């Protein structure tokens, strides 16, 4: 006798191309591939192409066209995904893709959270970065394998099939011709509630106070854009050339291929600067040629080159604009002058961008030729920046602000440690010189030799930035759109859930049994109710006044109402004596 054996959901998990778990994992991979294309690849290629066309300043138009292209590509990828999935995919695949994607994203976030601690310990304890990177990668791989094992388990697959059977991942309706009025009212209520939340979020600019996009930082890729050298400039100059060969653009320059925030090589930046100066020779040939000669050569230290561009190119141009009242507005001129005076030379690119933003269309046509030159700041690895700033610690090096009789400390007839005022010396040398001068004072008399004075060095500063993976771009637009799309799906899906749909159908059936009054009768009944309420209020108010007079009458003496007293009029009830 033949026996029918039911195959369990987990019996086809391994090795079968038709396994729901395997198909779901492939779907997760396809979904991530689509997100990379839509949110990373297309925007990157588009903005490069847009800048090459010379429209780098037309950000709004470029962003609008990019949104249209992204939507078209997303629709094409969704259509392709449905074709690959087939008209009748195995049970649980749709829910499996959703659960697999959420689980994978959670795993990545957990790995990133763990990498924060590993990177922190590496940074604080000065560990070599090679093996912490391997540890982080291994940890992420272990977490991903554990999630795959959990996802492909029989218990998880049963849960996925139950989730899909609830109808959340299908577009089937339930008794669509019944209870339509109550269903529409329910959908309208849900959309009204979500819409009110979205409006409140937008009106209070909640998303405007956060980062412009939701991105996941890649561990151990942190770099600092040095916006202030401080006293660490000499230590930066001593670094190997390969550790300071990148810059970040702070002012793109008119007509260049750069955009603000772009990180490029130092050689590429030099080429753009020279190209901008040559193109500016048509407007101011003498000035542009002189600037090109004054700039340091290619073998100069990057700090010298960047500061030379800022001081020789932008400094005089901005000063001429301020002195010549370029903006024809005293308030704007004064504000720009304060910004110019308070900003360090290293970060002058932000000032140039501010000068450009304050100019109107007519004024921008008459900007100095120097505005075609891009401005940049040096980019250092986060760990290199740490090592540089540690040298500015008082325990390692100090600045000699008052030399005193430093040169009197000699060895073999020569100054033992030559130094100038404002020079930076090791702390051990400073203490040694001070100690010898004190010993010499004991022999020659107190205060015979003036002791030098020191000052703590100022560290370099720069905001750390990481290479990142964009998870959700343009939060101000994508979050409201996603909330709206999710609420539409939720509202439609809720009213088609069998249990809730039957309740709504029954509710409409009961409402149809109600005998509704006519408009004339409704108006009459409303008038009667309002008049009755008014009369009852007047009656109760009159009775309250009457009984107050009767009960407070001296012969009755039930109530005692004291005369008004200015000292107790504004007191709280608990503070009054009576």
C-alpha cells in the first residue's frame, strides 16, 4: 500500500535550487544589488557626468533629473525581479526576501557596532591596525554565517511561511464588493493619521536637523580634513609623502570638475589650480602669471602649497572685495569681513564659498578671476592625525615663548641646544636647559640668568570623516515618501485581512439597519436639546444663588462667607485660615 509522505519545509533547504530559503537568499542578494545601483552607482555616475557638462552649480535641476532616472531604473529592476521570480514562486519566498533583508541589515549593523569598540581600543592603545581589521572582518563574517544558518533552519522557514500566509506580501483582496464604505473610511483614517505625522515632521524640520542621508561608515577608513594646523604643522611636514597625498575640496572653483567635499589626490588638485590660473589669464593675465610663479613647486610640502594658494590667491582677492565694497551693502560687507578675519588660513575655502553665496547673479559675473581656483584642505588618516597631535602634548614637546639666557647653556664652547623664541623643542631639552640655568644661578647669584618660559602647543584639528555606504539618501525626501508608501500598503492590506475585513463588513451591515432621521427632524431635536440645556443651566444657577443667600443668612447660619480681604484674595485655598 502506498503511503503519502508530506515533505517538511526544511527538507529542501540544502542543495536544491528550488529551496525557498535559497531562493530567498538569492532575492536578498538581488535586492541589495538593486539598492547599490539605484542609490550609489547611478548617482555617482550621474554627478560626474553632470559636472563634466559644466552644470555643477545647477544642483536642483541635476537632482530632479537624477530622481526621474532613479525611479525609472528602480521600476525596471522591480519588473526584472518579478520576471525572475516567476508567476508562482514557492510558498514563503516573498516573506523570506523581506525577513532575509532585515536580518542581513541587522547583522551588518551589529558588526559595525562591534567594530566601533575594536577601532576605539585600537585608537586608544596604539595597536597596529592590520590585525584589528582582520578581527573585524572575521567577526562580520561569523555573524553573517550565523544569520544564514538561522535563516535556513526549519523553524525559521515555518515562521516565514506563516508570515506570508497572513497576506502581507500579496495583493489579493478579500470580499472586495462588501463593506466598501467602512473600508474606505478606515483607509482614509489611517492615511489621515500618517499624513498628520508627516506634516508635523516636515513643519518642525525634524529631518533637517539630522544628517542629510543615512549612511553606514566603513570601519578603519576614518580620515581628518585638517582645517587648522596649529603648532603641529612642523610635525605634519615631517610625515612621509604617501601619508599626505590627498586633499578635500572646500571650494570647487568656478568651471572646474570638482565639487565641495570631494577627496582627490594632491597632484590632481595642483593640476586644477594651474589650469584655473591659466584660464584666468584671459581676464587678468599679469596677475594670473604672477600667482603661478609665486606658488611653490611640485616638490614643496603640501602644507606649504595649500597655505600659499590660500594666502597668495584668495587672500588679496577677498581683501579687494571688502575694501572696494563689492556687495554695495554695508551689513553684508561687515559680516563677510568678520568671517574673513576670524577664519584660519587653512580653512579659507569655506570663506570663499560664503563670499560667492552672498553675491547675486549680476555680481557673480564680476567676481575676481581667483574664484576660478579651487581651495582644499589636507586629508590625513585618523591614526596619523592622532600620532601628530600626541607630539603637541606638553609631556613631549613645548614652545619656547621667552628665550631668556638659553644661549648661555653651552657645550664645547657652542650653544648646547640652539633655539629661537617661538621654536618647538622636546620637553626633556627644555627641562635640561632650565635645570642648568638654575645651577648657574646658584653659583653666580639668584636670578643672574633669566630662565626661559614655555607654552603648551596647540594641536591640529580636523573633523573625522569615513568612507560610507549609503543606506538611505536624501532623508528629507525619502523618509516621507517611504512613510506614505508604507501607510498606503498598510491601509489597503489591513482592510483586506479576513478577520478585520469581516468585522468591517459586519459593521457596515449594522449601520445599514439603523433608521436615520430626516434633516428637519434632526434640526428640531437639536433645538430642543439646546434649549433644554440652557434652561436647566439657568435654573441651577438661580437655585445656587437662592440657597446661598438663605443658608448664609445670619439667623440660619449654615454657611459662613467672609467679607473680601485684599491680603487673602490671592492666597491658595489651603493657605487661608478659614
